[in-house]
């Protein structure tokens, strides 16, 4: 089976090279991590360990989110553990599914926005309108942090 997988990978690499890409095949291990919380709520991660012992971590459930690259396994484990504790707390909320669905909608909007600029010549006024709406959403999120009760205190937010 490994010979078949290597042959398939080589074909993919060749097609990318022919398309003009610079391709670096990274050997390593991929690790899947899954937690099942209350009400069948799942939080899952995948991380890749390359031959330079770098760890690239992504959360894949409840919605996809590239987290970042780390230098050590301990850093990856610390992030996963903290994220797990945050979700274990968040799943207590009756609104968790609404927030997850909103996040999925944001993700779909990002994909649609990418299609927009890749396939269309967008007028400046439309771009400015999109920026204005993003600014309004950011302001609404900031306002929500000031008018809501904080429920998780093990660490401070990374992006607020």
C-alpha cells in the first residue's frame, strides 16, 4: 500500500511542478486528536510534525481554524488542553450551537469573498462598503465584550 501512496504523491507533485509550483515534500507524522464533550459536541484537531520537528496545528471541529506552527510538542499540547477547557466551558452555554453556526457562516463568507475578488472586478465603492461592514462587526464584537459577563478566566483572550 505504501508504494501506491508514494506513487500517487509523486504524480501529484509532478502535476504541481508542471503547473509552475515549487514543491517541497515534507515527511513526518500527522496526528488527529478528538474530544467528545457533553451533548455529543466534538472538538477535533490535527497536527503535522515535520522532519525539522515543527508542529503545524489546526482545529478541524467544530469549525476549521488554522492555529499556527509551534516549535515543540509541549506547546501544541498546552494549546490543545487550553482550547479543550475553553470548549468544555462553552458547551455549557445554551447558545453554543448558535455561535458555532455563526462561525461557520463567517467561514463561508470568507470563501465567498475570495471567490468575489478572484472572479470579478469589484468597484471601489463595493470594496469600501464591505470594509465598513467588517468594521461594524468588529465594533459590535468589542461592544459585546464590554456588555457581557466573562465566564472563562484561565487565560486572557488572544484576539480581543
